[in-house]
C-alpha cells in the first residue's frame, strides 16, 4: 500500500472537512487539507521530504500554494482534533490517513 491514498466516497461529508469548512477561507483550507493528505501519503503518513527531513510550515505553504498562516491554522486545527501527531524533530504524522477496516468499504482507491 505504499504511496497509495484512499479517498472516502463521502470525503466532503467527513466531520474534518465540515469543521474545516466552518473556518474562514473555507475552500482554500479544505483544498489545502486534501493537498496535505496527498503529500503525507508519499511518506507513509508523514509530512517529510524523506525518512529524516520534515517539511517546515514554510515548505508546506509553498508546496500547497497558500499562506503560511493558512498552513499553521490547518495544522493547529487538526492538532486540536487529534488528527495529527507532532514530534520533537519537527515531523508531523497525519493520523487522519489511518482508517479502520469498517471504513475500508467506503473508500475509493
């Protein structure tokens, strides 16, 4: 399952997307959240260049083509929802990429 991201059929009905849409700049934040999912899927759930070097907030803003504040807001919001794990070395794991076997039938590969 390396480098595979499964998209839920009801992606825009997920509580995470609904809550992101309730914030200001809704479309941009929802789009950026999806981009972060794709970026993390390339490194087994981590927002990193490779196994050792994590992306900075500035890097993520350039890759996602949005403001640093937008990335910070989304990461803080996801952190508040326990959907990401932050580590001492600066790496971020998007635990929201994990899904249970019950949810597996509701995804599109």
